[in-house]
């Protein structure tokens, strides 16, 4: 079975208020993206790694991250698109046709654990599609445009989506082909396959597997790394 990782690292990270693109922002001297790649480099189930990056940063990424940290599983840097969806589609079309399972992960989630990657692969093998999720602890309200609450949602039925999101390659590629024909926009990969009738198996992720979006998230990740905290759900 051929399992590959596709890491999305083409985002500019405008909300970081940084002159440096988010994947290259250092935490304790090491770029965010390097922490992320390292987890997949060390995972015995992953055979190859592909990255989607901004086209103007490909040389910088290869020199300052791939070569510097000796990531031998990284095969290719793929041009990112205007949206994350475009970037992932570019990546999927680049993978070898004999790929069996593709693990899609956000480059800005550097604290993903190897056991979560492995669990997602096993679930995708069995069910065809899998997504890491964590429960919502707060009460969630729904409102209209008038900003008045019109419904309180059932918290036990709601989950926050994370990555990795892992799929049999033929399923995710076919779904992406179809979604582009219908010109539908999705915010994550699970939505793409859901739209075309595939069931997606949920596996429990972790609170530490956060996506770095704002400067505050950097502080959180620094503390996780510094203290080695582990939160079990």
C-alpha cells in the first residue's frame, strides 16, 4: 500500500501581521513548516511527502527547510493556487497514479502526533475517508443577519474539524474533479467528498493539534513545545 502526505503550505497568513509568510515564521529558531514536515518524515506509514507552496517561495522552502533539515521523504514542491482548495487540487493531480492513500494536512498544524496520522490512515483504509475532529465544549448559537439568536444547536452533535484528513486516492481525486466541474467552493477536503455521497469517518483529534492562524496561536504552540503538554480527550 502506497501512502503519501500532501501538506498545504501556500497560505500567506495575513492574520499573523508578519512580513514573513506563515510557514517560515520561526518558533524557537525553527520554521513552523519544519515542525510539521518532521512529524510525517518520522511516520513509518508515510512513503512520500509533497508540499504545496507559493511559487515565489519554492526555492526558499527547498533551501531553508527541506535541505537544511534533511527531509528525505519530500519529493516535490507544488505551486499553490489562489485558494487552499486550488492548492490541494494542484497537489492531487501531481501525485503518482499508483497512490493508494493520501493524508492531507495543514502546514500550520505543527503539533500533530504520529498516532493521529496512523489512526487516520487506518480509518481511511477501512472507510475510504477519515477526518480528525474534536468536540465543541461551548454552547453554540445560530443567528440570522439581524444578529438575533434563532436557534441553539445541540453541542453533542457538533465537532470542530482538524487535519489530517485522509482518503483513498481515487475517492478524493474523483471528488475534486467533480467539484471543479460544478464550481462549488469547500473550506475543507472532507466537504468535497461528502458532497458526492461518500461517508467520512470521524476520529478524535487533540486540542494541541491547533492551526496557527494568529500571533496568539504562536504563544500557545511555544508553551506546548516548552512544557511538553499532552491533552487527552
